[in-house]
C-alpha cells in the first residue's frame, strides 16, 4: 500500500510539473497574424485594384517573420511601419522581395520594446509601394489576435 501511495504521489508531482512546463511553453509561443492589404486602407486612401494577403508572426522575444503576396501591383518596395490606422508612420522593417509577387521579413528581424508595445496595441502596418503611387499603394494593419 505504501508503495502504491509513493507511486501515485510521484505520478501526481510529475503531472503537475509537465502541465506547468506545457503552459509556460504555450505562453512563449509566437502569435501569427493574417493580413489583407488594399488601397482603401492607405493614407490617403486610393482606388487601386491591387491587393495582398499574408501572414506575419511576432514572438514574445520580439522576433518577426512572415510575408505578403501581392496581386495587381508591380511593387517597388514594402515595409512594416509603426502607426495607428489612419496615420502614416516610420519604417521599422524593410521587406525583401523574395519572388515575383512576394515580400518577406528578412531573417533575424526583431522589434524594439517600444515597437513590440505598438504591435500589441495594433499600431503596426504593412504597405507596398509602386511607381504609380510611390507613397504606398496598398496597406493593412497588423492586428494581434
């Protein structure tokens, strides 16, 4: 009987420790954000028929990854900017063209503490520029889930 109690107690302690480790691992997991870009969200808005969609991931260590794939636009550059919807802001990550219509976050990109706080508040956006609208033709906010 004593042996059974010791085994049960050992199993219970092991279960509690594993549950705590799994919970901690989940808290450290990166959050993926799906994004859609269009001309109506640019500042100022425009009537471009271009669009883009993609997914970005921001981890708790502030590392950033992801990409957008465009449609109907010959993009000249793309960035992640810091500003609320309806406002323009500074470039914080320059995206690299990684295919005919795909713009990707360079490996090793990280946000600062301030930029991460802006991300959490929904104050980062992605936009793609073109020769036709050099200030930015399509845009979408990165809204964390």
